């Protein structure tokens, strides 16, 4: 067999072209391997990002529920605080308690005097009742 010639009449060097083709295949395989490796790591990264997003959304919904419960509690407390007496109301209540306390002291003094009078009457009746029976 006669070696093929290129345009210039020189014989074609198949070993040279084979080396170039094998180098091309090596670079091609290296590129495909790198692309697959990056694709897998990219998929793993995307999967992890999806997991983190799902966890984040779960936590956010939990916090939103907690905030809603706390908001309702605060609203109830504010409405109850609005119904409580303020400083001026407490001052009036204190004044009325002092007035009632003074009235109770006065009634106590009156009742003590009345009790002494009743005791005297009782003693008097007991003493005179004995004397009349004898």
C-alpha cells in the first residue's frame, strides 16, 4: 500500500494526527468529567438550598404564629389595662377609704360609749334587782 499524500506531495503522518486526536479526546473527556462533577455538586448545592429554604419557611411560620399569639395577648392586656383605675381614680378611692375609716372610728367610739352605758345599766339593774328580792 502506498502512503497517502497531502497536497504538497509529502506522505501523511498518521501518528501525528492520532496524537492530536487522542489529545483532543483527553481534553474532551476531562471537560465532560469536570462538567459532570460541577453539575453534581451544583445539584447537591441546590438540594441543600431547598432544604434550608424549607426549614427557613417552617421557622418563619412558627415565629409568625408565636407573634400572632403574643399580639392577641397584648391586645387583651391593653384592653384590661384600659378598664383599670388610673392615678386620679386611685386617689379618689384612697380619699373615700380614709373617709369611711374616719366614720368607722367615730362609730367605734360611739359604740364603745354605748357599751359602757349598757354595762352600767346592766350592773344597776342587777344590783337593784337583788335588793328588791330581799
